[in-house]
C-alpha cells in the first residue's frame, strides 16, 4: 500500500537523476525555441553564453525552432516516463 501512495519511493537514485536531467533538457530546449521565435526580446542577451549556437541556429532558419521543440518534447516525455 505504501508504494500506491508514493510510487517513486523505491526508484533508484540514478533513475531520479536521469529524469531531472531530462527535465533540465526540456527546459533549455524550450528556452532556446522561445529565444529563436522572439529575436530581440529580453532573452536576447542569453545568446552571449554561446554565440556560435546563435549563428548556427540562425542559419537553420525556422527548422531550428522545429528541432528545439522536438528535443523539448522528447525530453519531457522521457522525464515523465522515468
């Protein structure tokens, strides 16, 4: 009965850490998609962290947004599955 209330209590720590990694990945990919969708927004200074990524994604055009949303969705589904 204890597991029915808190099913994650017997989960190995590695699985929990991997789920957290996927949650982080979903957040970062979503943030990147937002930054690509709204250039010049308040998030624009974040591109200074990796200007080469900004150039690379810019060269991809709209496909970069599709890619990042796909990655975000895959990470979120993986995190929920964990």
